[in-house]
C-alpha cells in the first residue's frame, strides 16, 4: 500500500475544500494505506471555534482525529495566527515556532503529498 500525506492549507471558511481531503484520508486509511494529515497555514484557524463550523466538516475532522490520521499542526502558523491554545485544547502539542511539516522528510519516507 502507498503512503499519503495531506497538507491542509485551506481556511475553514470553505468547508468543502476542508472536509473533502479529510474524507479522502479516511477512505485511504480504511483501504489500508498509510495516511498523515497536517494542518498548515490558514487551516490552523480550524481549531478556533470548531463547534461553529458546518457539521459535515466537523464530522470529517472528528473521524480523522478518532482514526489517528492527524499527524500534526504547524507550530509557526498556530502561534502566529493566535490559535495555539485552541490547538492544544484539541490535544495537539505546540512546541515553539518551527514551521512544519518537513515535506522533504515526508517525500524521503515515501509519502505522496496532497496539498489542499
């Protein structure tokens, strides 16, 4: 099976662009592929007021989180967008202000990148 890394950059104001990659990640995982989802850029705003986002997007997020598909949140983006506390409230650690993920490392590890 293949390895897939989804890099979410899309603002939660476009719920379809946000929910669809999470759904694809779940489908790939269910088919036996290795999947990692990273929140980067504007996607880190997702954590600020999760309950206020449209239900299909919330369900896609909750499914991905429950399956352990969310591999990380960009520390730099979460910190400088002022959402680090909300990210940590969801159970993800923010350590410093380094930009993540390491896309070169992901490619070296055999991941196909999907940037949305």
